[in-house]
């Protein structure tokens, strides 16, 4: 999977680009979410998310931690532990 190349820190734009297969669309999404300014620079929120790995972002989205959920890198999703 193409997104598997972009799992680490500093890969926010590249990972989203790989997921949506269009860099312009990825940047538009980041701007809409407030992660990027109109001129293409990361906001404070965007910089914070860019410092996270794909796993950390997925856990953050789910409101979970690695102790309470399991990350699946193939689907980029977390499952709450039982």
C-alpha cells in the first residue's frame, strides 16, 4: 500500500496525498480542517499533527491511547481493547 511509506513523523501532507491520490485535494482538506493556512503553511494544529506518527494521529482521532486501543497500520484505524 502506498500509504505505508508515510507512517512516520513529518509525513502529514505526504500520507494524506497518498490516501486521496491528489496532492491538491489533500492540501484543500488540510486547509478546510484548519491544519494549513491559505498560503500553504502548517498552522500550530497542523504542526502538532505533523509531529505525530500515523498511529498517534489515529489514536488521537479515536480519543484513545495505545493502552486502551490497538492500531492497525493496514487500515489506519484503531480498535478499542476489550
